[in-house]
């Protein structure tokens, strides 16, 4: 077993092995998990947002404007603007709502010049809360922000997919006497996925490639740690002094993301094969001919 | 202080002309609109130069990927994979720190550590990879009949490419390329958040917007201003590319002309 108690005496590979297993590096490795958790949580939540957005965009007039406006605005504006905006705006909205409920007899305005002041009981998380609660709250805000932005993207994809389902399928369902609700859930929803998948897989790639923006939302993610660990370290402050290695740390992140997107590409390709099976599309027809 | 004075002081602040210090307190709406608008100069600079330069590399990449030459095909495929498979944000960081390290090797890399050149290089390569894939897709879907007709007329090699393949490819790729132009333009907002320093606080629109949001702790004014500017810019892009699209399709019979969809894909 390697002993890392005296790094100055170590050399070459054993030095590297000790260096790469310091406490801070362990935090760095954990942050890769943070990214994966973010993807795993955000993807289904934004799909749900997108589903409701698409349903709204197909609905009666006032609701339709809401749905289509939601889709249109996110398109015209860079996503990073939304990220920076929502992370503060959501925080202030939550605190303001709690402030109204918890401190009804507070008479000063909430915005005083350049400050946003709510009563102590309305602070989120409470000033007395432990550190981990602050981190979880920050992460939750990030997830909601991602879900709002990607929900709009997903809504656009699903809206297109719902319109792509052949009209004859819906008419047949109506001819069998199904109600609009039954037609929607039993005919439209099961069939739309094959039309939605190319757009959704594209979206999945975009989601993966948007995860480094977590850094801008104030989360200690892989970008944060790569900058922190890679910076020049002098012998005064660390047992493992080294020069400016940030380039190599970011190279490692590049490789990580390339691997992630490559694996996703392969998996999504397989999934598409599976979903196309037996569908009334050119892809499905091609598969049928190969099998026959 | 009237708004005209503010425009005179801060209208060109992002390129270093005018008042040296940014406003520090009592921010007026006029100051925010002017300074953020001044930052748009950088977004437009990055967007136009990267797009124009990237266009040529993209065509080369697409032709390379579609060619029979194995070396050219592999090189193009790897180039596209490298830049499309990783986040632009990380590419910026990596490029900045790489240029910083290379600076000690040769002074040639010195200007690349500034946003104006270093980030432009990354954006140029990035958009070339994305557009290269778009153009490759278009190359693959050129109608076989068009190429056969060209050959029947005796067109070969360069002449055939210049007269038939290239214009048809451009025509087919144009709606997707419009989308790419919009997204590249949006991507320019990442530059000053990704290592590249905003020297003397000369930054882009989002840099100034986040400056105001940090100082006032009120996101509801500066971010909608940036959003407004970008929606305007998106509309300009759609108009310009729509005009180009009409020109590319003008030889087709009226009903076959592909209309540029007002709302193409939402994602890159």
C-alpha cells in the first residue's frame, strides 16, 4: 500500500498517485457525479414541462398563447441569459412569497435601493440552516432553471411530433367513438414518440453540453474544481506544488464530455432502431423488408 | 445627466472609447440600455467574423467528409466529432489555458490570450464543425438527377462543383444554416464567462447585464434588456438569411421554392 504521508520524498508515478487521491481531488471526482445527477433529474422534469407545454400549445386560445409564447421566447434569447436570470429571479420570487406569508406586518419595501430585503424568517434557506441545505437549495434552483429552459425546447419537439402523427390514425379513433381525451391518450401519445425521438435525442446532447453552465449558477461543479485544482500551487500552501495545469484539467473534461456524448449517440441509435420497429414510417418499412 | 450624454459617454464603452469608469450607483434605465447595447458590438464582431470565416472551413470539411479520400474523410470526421461532441464552454476554457501555456513557448500566441482573437478562433472552429455537418447532410441529399444532368452536359471536376454541386448544397442546407447562425450568435455571450478576461471591463452585452444584476441585485431589468437586443438581432438574421434564401431558390418554379420557415429548429 502506498504511503502518502511525505509527498516531498515521492517521485514519478507514486507522486502522481498520491496527488490524484487528495481530499480535494475526491471532491473533484464527486462533482462528476453532480453533473450526472443533474442530467438524470433534469431530463425527465423537462420532458414533463415540455409535455405540458406542448399540450398547452394545442389547447384552446388563451392557453395556446401561453404555450406558444413560452416556446417562442426561449428560442429568440440565448439560453445562458435565462440561466443567469432565473437563478436570481426564482430565489427572489420564493423569498418574496414566503415574506408575504410569514411576515404580514412588515411595513418596509422589499427593494431598498440596491438591496433585496425580506424578514429573517423568510430567508431561503434559513440563516441557521446547515451548509448542506444551502448546497441542496442551490442545486434545486439550478435544476428548476434547466427544466424551464429545456422544457421549452422539449415542448417544441413534442408539439411537432404530435402534429406529425398521421391524421388518419386520429380519424379512425374518432370513428370508433373514442372521446377526444381517449384519442389523445390512447392513439396520439403512444405513437408520437417515434417522431419525437430524433428531436429529443438532439435535445439530450444539448442538455449534456449545457451542464458546464452549472458553474455560472454558483454550483461547485467540475469546471469550478478544474480551475481550482489546476491553478499554480506554491509549496507554502500545499504539499503537492505544481505549475499551471489548468489546461490539462480542462483537457480531461473535454475527454469526459466526448465520451459522454459518444456513448449517448450509440445508445440513442439503438433506441431509435427499437422504436421504429413496426411503425408506419419509411424507417419501419425498411426494417420490415430486411426481416422479410 | 440626460440620456444623450450617457450615450456619448458609454455608447462605445465596450471598445474603450468614452468614460473610463463604469457607473457605480444610481443606475438609470438609460445607462443600462446604452451600456448593454454597447456590449452588443462584441457579440456582432464575434458573430460576423466567426460565421464568415467558418463558412469556408465548413465547406472544406463537408467536401472532405463526403470525399473518397480516406485521410480527408477521417480528418473531417474527427474535426466534426471533436467540436460537436464537447461543450463550447469547456472549449473556451481549454483554449484559453492552452494559449496561456503556449505563450511561454512562443510570443506568437500572445494575442490569442485576449478574447478578441482567442475566443474568435474557438468560435470559428466551432461553427465550422457544426456547419460542416449541415453542409455534409445537404451534399448527401443533392438529387442524383441534377448531377447526372451536369455530367451529360459535359461538366466535370471543379466546374461541376462550382456550377451545380455547391449552389444546390447551399440551397438545401440554407434553412439549417440559418438556425446555426442564430445559435452561433447566441453562443457569443459565453465568451466573457469562460476564462477570457474582459480587459478594462470591455465586455459583451451579457457581461454588462450581469454587472448590473450583481450591483443592483435586480435581475428583472438588465436581463430583459439583453433579451430584447437578442430578439432584435435574431429577427435581423432571419431577414438577411431569408433574402439570401429567396435568391438561392429563384430559379425554381414558384410552388417548389422552399420557404424559409419562420420558426425552424429550436436547438442547435
